[in-house]
C-alpha cells in the first residue's frame, strides 16, 4: 500500500482547539472569525459540534462558557457530561499565552488545512475515476465542477468591512494596479476609464467576416505589450493562422504574403524577422482547442492563473461545446455565458468572447441588432 494512502488528511488540531478555547474566553471574537471559517473546516467532529453549538448560542443571545456550553451540549445529546467538562477544560487550557489576540490567525490555519483536505479529496476522486476508465470529457467536467465548488466556497468568505475594502483600494492605487486591460483603442480605453476591468465578461459580436478576430488579436497585442499575460483560444483557425495574423498586424504586411511566404523585398523580410522576435517575447499563449468543450478551456485558463493571467479571449461563442449537450441550444449559450462570467470573477481577469450575429439581419428593414432574451 502506498504510504500516502495511510497518512492522516491535513488538519491542525492545535489551531482548532485554540480557536474554540479563545471563543470560550471571549465569545465576541466570533464576529471576527465567522467570515473566515465554516463549521466543516474543523477536521475533528467534536470540534465541529462545539463550534456549531457556540454559533447557535451566540445567535440566541446565550452566554458561552465551560458550564453553559457543557449544559447545552448535554441537552442536545451531543456528548456525555463527563466528556463535556473534561474536553472543554482542555480547550480553555489550549489557548496560548498570548490569549485571544491572534485568534483570527489560528482560524486561518484551520481554514488552510481544510483547503488542503478539499484538494486532496478531489484528487482522490479524480484518480479513482481515471483508473475506472471514465470518459475523459466527464473527468474534465468533474475537475471543473470541483474547482468551481472550491472557488464558490472561498468567494462566500469574501465579506469585508469598509475599512478593509478601503485599505484594499489604497493598495491597488499605490501599486497602480486597478485591474484594467487596454483594448488597443485609446479613445475606447478613455471611455472605459482606462480599459476593460478585471472580473468582467466582454462579448464582441458582429456579422461574419467583418474583423472580429482581428479586433480580438489587437486586444491581445495591446495587453501583452503592456506585459499583461493573455491567452487566445482559437476554435476556428489554427495556431499558425493566428501567428500569421499577429505578424501581419505588427508589420502591416499582407496576411496572404506572410502565409504563403512570398515576401521578396529584403526590407520586408527584415521587418517580419523583427516582428517574430517581438512576438516571441510577449506573454501571449495560443490554445488551439479542437474539442472546444468549455470545461477543458476553463481548466487551461485556470492553469495559467499562476502566471498572472489578465486576459482570456475565446474565438468564438457558437463553436464552444457545453458540458451538457442535452439542453436546448439557447439554454446552453446562456449557461456558458454565466460560466465565463464566473471564470472572469474567479481569475480576476478580463474574459472576451466573440460571437456571430445571425445573417438574417440582412433580410430585415432595420439592420440594427435586436436583443433576444432567453429565460432559463
């Protein structure tokens, strides 16, 4: 048997006991740590029960001390009275000499251990599924769901006081990092207050063959030339096609001449070589996702988070495959849009998704696009 399989899951019993003992000494500290941890962050069941009971007593306005907590636990039939008193006294003794001053720090240690357990459990489930020869697309969907659940759980802890929010704002101003990504058009950036904002989903829609991809590549160049890492997901063209388009945009040389390698002027070839060097140094990655399943693309984007991903571009929406092929197409598109918005928030990046407008517009008297709502 693998030694890793016999190891105890990550946990921090000392921190758990310190948190509970500190709350017994000073219950009003619960308001400071409640946003940081959940009851199931406690690894030991007894500690989970005690924490849940403390919160309920606090909500009911009851005092919490060794005696009252012991009485409440006994009344609920959670523990025997002798065990109550013995263990609750141990919790009081577990509070370090610094008292309750660092209870929030201890709570974060409990939370971090719980996060590691979550990752471990997900890894075990995926490993078991992989050994059982489960469908690869379903494996990736399982991975995506697990990451989303963990992210949503962490987002639920994001309750900050205005003092903390203002401190966060000052830090962003001091580092000149407002999470904005340039579009490549200065006038548009000015109207947007400096560029596209991190955490936003931007839909760029137009009829076929009017330059959506070129516009998106311009955004990618503008961002990466500012040293902001970007990923371009091409669902219609190859990676080489995208590289040729980028070289054409940088050099202003005809795309067809670059694609077919028919540049004869030595100066043009020098310009192309210089553009290749420039492009190679940009923090830009191209994903040629042939399967085009949304969960795989999201997984690739999450993998780039450690490199500071700031811009994700998908070309284009109608070529994306949802994880659930059984629902109506309009519901699929709505679900994928919501998923992309969640990804933008989770990665704190800008997600740009191109979309085709229906050619039926040409048959209408009014050519202006109409908004079509879908209730799902």
